[in-house]
């Protein structure tokens, strides 16, 4: 059985995000080597311009700390904070980091 302290990884990644010019730091926690799920801890400094992303396939974002907004347009926005789980749309979407945040991105593979 494998175990990971998300709290420790979140703290370390957020500190790393402050050292990066783009304010982002990530690490894949449980890679999909022979597995369908891939989980990545992503730390983001708050206040950056929204970024657009392509859908990675079936995916969710769990907000471990902070506050983010995810949306496909002005009428389709989800705001998540500590403990919120957001189902990512199967379409291009924007991510706005309202305040320093750490996310757990889970993507289902083929």
C-alpha cells in the first residue's frame, strides 16, 4: 500500500512556486504507470492572469488550499476553495488563481 502526505507535498510545492518566475510548481504524485489514474499536485501563486487549458480528458481538480475559478465563459464558472472538488469541463477552459492555491489534478487515462 502506498501513502502520500498531501499536506507536506502542498507546502513544498507552494514554496517552490514562489521560486519560479511563472509562479507555478507541480509534481505527479501517483503516475499512471500501468494505472488509469494520474494525480498531480499543482501549486500556484495568486493574482496571475487567467490561463487557458485544453481538457486533459476526464479530470477533476480538488482544491487543497486557496481559491480558484474555472470556467468556459462568463456564464459557466465554478469557484472552488479549500476542500471543493471541481469536475473539469470537456472543453477548453480558463483557470484563474484568486489567491495562493494548491490543487490536486486527477486525470483518467485510457
